[in-house]
C-alpha cells in the first residue's frame, strides 16, 4: 500500500532537475504543518530549505489558508486585461510601499522566470520605443534567472544551457563586483554602454550557483556607475526578497535603486504560484503612446489571479508582524553562531552567510560542482535523519521557514555536525563538470 503512490507517480510524472532513469522513487508527501512535511508512511521531515526557498511561514499556515478560502468563495479568477479586482490593487499598493521609492508600477505574471522575461522585454522595448537599438544584456557570471529562454539566456552558460547555446541572445557576462575588479568592470561597461539595454543581477546572493555571496557596497558602486551610463537595472529578488537576507529585501542593503525588480518564490508564502515585476514611472511612461505598437504585448492567463493575490496579502501580513521580524533576526543570529562551529570542522570550508541563508562546502578533493556525486549521498543521509536538505553538489545550505524554533534548528545543526564529521566520501565518486565556471 505504501508503494502505491510511488508507482503511480513513476508511471505518469516527469520531475524537475531529475534524471528519471537513475533517480530513486519520489517520496510521497501527504501533508505539511509548520516546518514539517509528512510522507505516506508517517515519517516527518524538517523542511530546512523551505521547499525550494518558497515556504516563508511554514506549511499549511492557517492565516493564509483562511484568506485563500474566503477569496475562493468570492472570486477565483478573472481576466486582467480590461478588468481588475481589489486583491490585486491592494497587493500592489502594499508591495510598492515596501520597495525603493522609484518603484511605481506592478506587472503580474506567474513565476520567477516569467517575472524576469517581463523585465527583459520592458528594457529592450524601452530602448525600441525611444528609437534606440540597444539589445545587449549585462549579467553576472554564474547567474541563474530561470529556465524559460529569456531567463536562461541571461543565466550563466553551463551544461544546463549547452543544448540551447545557439538559440540564446547576446549577453555580456562579468564577474560580481569586488574592490579589486570594480575599475575593470567599469571599463567594460563604458566600452559597451551604447549597446547595453540593461544590467540584470541577483543582489548579494547567487542562489542556484551555490549560494555565492558578494558585497553590498561593491554592488551599489557598480549600480551607481550603470545609472551614470543610462543603463537600466533589473534587480532579481525572486530568491532574496521577503526577508531572506535579514532585511525585507536585498534592496534595503543597497544605496542605489534599480529600475525594475522581480519577485516570486516567497511572494505568496509558498502557497500559490505568482510572479511580479515592478518598475519605475520612467519605464512605464515610455510605453504610453497614441501608437498602439508601443504597447507592452505581454500577458498570462492567470495574471493577478485573485487567489494568489490573497495568499500574497496574507503572507505579507505575517512577514511584517513583530513575531516574524523577530524570528528572522533570531535565525540570522543563530546561523551566525553556528557558522563559527562549522568553520572548525575538518571537512567543511567556505562557510558563508547572508541573513537566514547559511551555506558551506564539503571538501572532497574534487572541484566544487553541482555534479559532485556527494550531493546525492548527503541528501540521502539527511533524509534518513528526517531533514530535507537538497545540496547543490558538494555545496550545502540552510534556508529554513521563519517559524522554525530554536530546538528545531538545534536538531538540524546537530545532524549537520554528526553527518559532516562521520561521512566518508566514496573514492569512486567524481565531479565531471564545474557548474560554477563559465563555459
């Protein structure tokens, strides 16, 4: 009976980022509550990565569920072209109040990749509407902005993008800024400024690249230079938004403001799919015209879905509450103290932290790589102990829901120490490709 769901799943489903021929059967999850997930055999797992970084407040939160339920009985969906509704208006009003003051308009979509697609189209058509041919994009090496073609184009070239390399558009990839390379980066930008439509970046933390972190002051300086060269800036806060960096947004660490911002993941507290692209009035006004061909021709069937808007409003209320803000600071400080412990372990290196995001690398004698086989092995080890940690190869990280308690964090920390200290890396395991290196 316990294998029924596994067998049915295997017969019909194709899972993301999974080599289906060699993958183990997917674990059927039948319910969630708070920080815990429960499988069909009754085993519980601490969701230490917020189910791919989306579940801010824990699973099945009653406040969000109540709001979505109320909305479901009122209005579940309406076309957002020519119509509007109160949840979308209210959400836009509330979100814009929290963002840099130049963010004035909201465009809805349905996930992080589409939020990025919208932003890229805004920037390229911004130049077009003004009679300029600026089509190059500036992005960071090792970037990840999504898996649709535009978002994939501005993501770092790797084995992930190799099959599509001839179909991706023109991108100038540069290193993340440091005090040592800032002048060189400015030189590159200066040479190409008349061709660059926009600069897209993940602020402070490059998540999928292995939780690579860079300095807020250096990024601010690079943003300031781009502003001087009239290069539009897209700040991808799909991952870093809604408290992950210790502040509401990574933008709150920066002295400069982007022209466009992208959001998803924690936007609805992980309850429902939704993407948001916000922009300045300058961007918006460039599309206002008696010429209908200057319209932003973009939309999605579920744009501004009332249920997702209601979930996002409820999640935002929880996020701004005194208890959640206190929890974010508590987790940040607890991670900071544990990072010191991690740094003393023999097999651990490159411990790094930004807010509630804690990452480290397990030394294997091989390259740091998404394809380092130790990731799968450690994933299974942690699952056996009832903890969901999904390593990026030999890079491990914690991005817990904000409701996680001191005691639950201690359980996770204790298992990390135990497994990291006792785990033996198989001699046959290998790392065939370095996913952090530009190809």
